[in-house]
């Protein structure tokens, strides 16, 4: 449904008749986030009326600021019911997000869940956020290799009717020890198989037994590579002994990548993704002021370098005019490399085994671009000021500046990743420091020596 159609009228219809309104819970979430900024009283009034079947999905889509106030407002029983309606992976995220806001309330919500639900959440919470197991769903449809297809289909119908399973597109085949043996798409099962056959009789076919899977402890980056490389809509998750633990669907991977990418974009800019929902301008001012202060320090360092060569600048005024060109070109070249490197790290296209090749590639690109623009800027500066050797000074400085920009644009995020830090966090400040200092120093030092 288009944004134009998401208004208070059809939201009211959703609240009265959620299954007949034609709205998705994400549509309702988008509407409520807008209402939150405009009128909190209306927000809480409409939030209270949300059907419990959809409450969990809506709350999970809220940013931290809105979720924090929502958790304070809603009674414990509503939150327990919301958690019960979610799949295991989403329920785990739900409990963990509430835990960050109010640990006591999170514990009481967890205590209100059933034993099996608690067991699933505990098993998922043990994984770190960069492991495949952290986003897997425990809910899946599996069958023993000795079970007949007819019996499994009847069992699936019962599970669907009871609401225990949703979004099922395949059956996973396991042995008596719950080790994964293969998978069959439901459409193949229904249209091609003999219902009286056992699964073991059809597992010999390559398309059923040759299945891609990931280990629960594998990095998310590796999981993304497998899903992308083989164009999978799902991937089963196993432990080191081959025991089937759960499944990861492509939408879970997309959500994880989007969340990571969003966080990195904000980190690159030095802003907080919660700013849009902040109550007080002072919080936003403080958040941004820290990054601006760090940038001020880098600017002071660059100014200090310029001050060292103040006499050279006084003798040759054109240096002051040309000087920003070198630093600007270095900064832009470094940002290009930095952005590409951060993206490749986020998508799992770059790891430490291929890091050296990536750095070499960026250095070569920087040197070639440095030579090209050294010739262009050198010619312009010579025609502009007609000063002997001015073209050589700015040309050499351009090459040096872009070389350092390319090298550090790749090295900085890789180094931060190696230290276990978000490769985007603080990288722009570090890169700006390098490009400004190298650009100004190389240009002015060459001018002092040559002129």
C-alpha cells in the first residue's frame, strides 16, 4: 500500500479489523512513528488498541527512543503476549532490546513465556550479533528420513492450523540423531513425489541431498556470501556435528545487512540514528558536538603545519591559493576508498585474507589518478601564475597526497575491524587528519625546498 493511503482512517480500520484492512504491520509502524513526533497522546491511545497478533512486529520496527517510552507505557502482559506471537529470532531480539531499556521488565516478560519459548530464546542469546546463529529461526518444518511423505504433509497441516509454523517453503530431512540429510521444496514434494514413499527413497537425488548449509558459529559475512552466491531464499543452520538447529531466511539477512549499513552510514557522518526522535535539542547538540570537536582538533593540526611554513607562504602568495586544492583532492580520494572498503567489509566481500590485495589495488588506483590530476592541476597552475616550478610542486604534492589517501582510506577501516571496532566508527576523522596533514605538508615543504 502506498504512503498516501496510510492515514488515520485506514489505520482505524486496521485497529478494528486488522485482517480486512489491507495494511501490513510495518505500514502501521510507519504511521505510528509519525504520530509519535506529532502527538504522543494519540500515539499511546492507538498503540493500546493494536491487535496483540501484530504488536510485537510493530514494536520491533520502532527506534530505541520510541520503544523505550512504549515499554514504560504498555503493561507487562501486553508485552508478554507480543513476544509470544513472534518467531523465535524476533522474540529474542524483542527481549534483548527491552533488556537494554529495562532489565527487570525484560526478566518479568521472559518469565511469562512458556518453557519452550524460554529455551529457544536462551539458545539464541548465546550467539554474538556477528554469528549466523544470532539471526536463525528455530521454527522450521522437518521430517525423519524414515517418515512417509503422506504422514509429513498431514503433520504440516496440523502445525499450520495451530499457528506453530509460518512461511514454510521446504521440508528439512533429518536422521534419527537429527542430523541434516537434505531438503525438499514443498512444491516438488506435492507435485512430483509419491506420497507413499519415505523420504529416504528420494534423498538420493542430487537436488535434494546436495544442500548448502551454514554453521551456527559462522560469521554473518560468510552466511551472506553463501546466500548471495547460490541465490538462496533460505539456508539451514547446523552445529559442528551436523545437527539441524534452525534456518536463516533471506529477509533475515537483508534486515541484518540493512541495520549494519545504516549504523555505518551514521557512524561515518558522526550522527546518531535516534536523533529524529529525540525530545531535547541539547542531546542532539551534545552528540554532534563531540564529532565536531574532534574535527576541530584535526583542523588545528593542519593549521599548525601551515604555520610552520608561514614565511614560505608570505614569499609566494599563490601557494595560499593553490594549497586547498591538494588537501581537498586528497580528502575526496580518501573518502572514495574508505567508502568502498567499509561497504566491502559490511557485505563480507573483503576479509583479512584478501586485505593486502585490496590495499594494493587502492594504492595503484590512487597513484594513477594522482598522476592524471597532477598533470591537469600542474598545467592550470603554470598558466594561471606563470611561476617557474609551480607545476612541479603541486604535481608532486598531488601524487603524494592521493597515494596516502588511497593507502590510509583502505588501512584505517581494516585496522578498526581488526581491533573489533566498527570499521566506520571514527574512520572519517582519522582519514581527514591524514589527508590534511600530508596534503599541506607535502605541498608547502616542496615549495620551500624547490622555490
